[in-house]
């Protein structure tokens, strides 16, 4: 299994409930494809560098997971079909990026305590 990170931006007109449902939908797609979710972060409403679909803000969500490459294709098809998602990016972490992500996760978790 490879380690991946995905960030997707949801339209800013969603309610909190709709946003959470959208995130759960994509997490469900990942787990159904056999992925193991390592970390999830809600980055909240942020201003984008440039307008997308006439929107200048969006809800950002970050998910780090381990999965087979087949799961990525299913996830990205779901992103394209969902009108609530305005942008997404999924990247494969190489060895050093995975180590950095683990350090970042540990540092973030210590701050919350």
C-alpha cells in the first residue's frame, strides 16, 4: 500500500451539516476501497488565491491515508461527480514525505493536548 494525501475544496455555500456529510462520503469511498485513513484535518473556510466558479472562498479538507492505486481512481471520479467539490488534489507521498508527514502529525497532536 502507498501513502497518499488529498486536499479538496468545497463550495462555501454549504452548511456545517452538508460539509460534514460531504467529508464522510469521501472517507466512506476510501474505506470501501480498502484504504486506511491515517489523519484528517479540517482547515475551515479560507480565501482562495483566485476565484473558482465565481467563488473566492471555500471549505478546505485534508485527508492522509494508505491505499492501493485503484482507490485513487475511484476517489477522483467521485470528486468530479460531486458538485459540492470545486477543486481537489491527491498526491502520493514518497519515503521522505511520509516521514515528514508523521513528524508534522505528531507535532500537531502535541499542540492539541
